[in-house]
């Protein structure tokens, strides 16, 4: 009898364990997802310019002479540009990509020294957009051999991005709600969100120089103050939001 009671008790405990085993939540299975991708963009006028000037000099016999000549011209270019920037407004000038190399040519399969060439790059970062044309004129007039690059950007990029991401996020929620209503469902939460933002100077800046401007500058001919005009274009800022919502 005692043995029978013990067996009955063990069976009862086993049955209890089976009865109270946790069940999978049906709530998670009932959730669906709606994923949407939205964008927002705007066009803004650039307020920062970066100009890169190249100064190249050469001498057929002496690297030292080419180097001295380059330093003299670079100093003149720097002097002219310093008078046109506003350091209190964040403007600055720097030099980069300095190089000094012998240049060879080949004559009847023989390598022959042609010249010694020195190159220096002067970069201007400025918010004085209205003075960009004058900076180009002054640098060329001081001996810069060419304008290697000219680009424009926006200083309040982060503010623009934050505003656009907010707009795109609201569009994502509105679109997801519209889809949910059309399918007799409703939004009950956010599953995931990812964002991105970028600026694209899609209307590239252009500068127009008088045809013989560099030659005239080298010859000491006075240049018209309006010889270089600038088209700074616009900067397009794009924001993207990819979001996934729980629906039920």
C-alpha cells in the first residue's frame, strides 16, 4: 500500500510539471512588420569656400634656384591672400603637397635631365564668399601658376541634417500608418530605425578667367578687377530614414 501511494504521488508531481510548463506567447506571433523608406532634401547656398592654388617653378640646372624661386612666389601669394581673409571668422591658409624633383626626358633611349621642378600648394579656407574672385585674381597676379581646385560647402551641415531627418522620420510614420490602415491594421511600436544624411554640391562651382589672364599676370600687365567671376552653385542636403514598425 505504501509503495502504491508513493507511485501515485510521483505520477501526480509529473502531471503537475506538465500542466505548468510555460507556453510560447501568442502575442509575439500576432505582430507583423511594416518597413518604409523616406527621404527629405533641401537646397542651400554655400557659405564656405576652399580654394587650392598651385605654385610651380623650375630651373634647367639648379634645384636650389627652383626652390628659392618657388619660396619667393609662394610668400607673395600668401601675403596677398592673408590680406583678404578674416581669421576671426574662421578663415585660414595652409600649404600642402610640397615636392621637389628632377624631371627627365628620353632621347634615343637615353635618360636626359630636362629640369628641376618644385611644386607647392596653397589652400585657402574662407567664409568670405564674396571675395573668392578677388582671391583668385590676387593669387594669380602674385605668381600662382593655376587654381588647382575650388569647392563650396555649408558650415551648418549638422543643423540642416537634423532638421531633414526629423521631416523624413515624420513622413515614415505617416506612410506606415497609411499602409496599416489600408490593411486593417494599426501601428503598435517601432521595430528599428536607421538614418543617414549627406551633402552634395551637385551644381559644381565654376570660375571664369580672362583668356590670357595668367600670361598677362606673368608679364606684369594690370588685370581688371572683375576679370574673374564666380558661380558658386548650390549644395543639396539629403536625409534618409529607414524604419520598421510593429503592426497588429
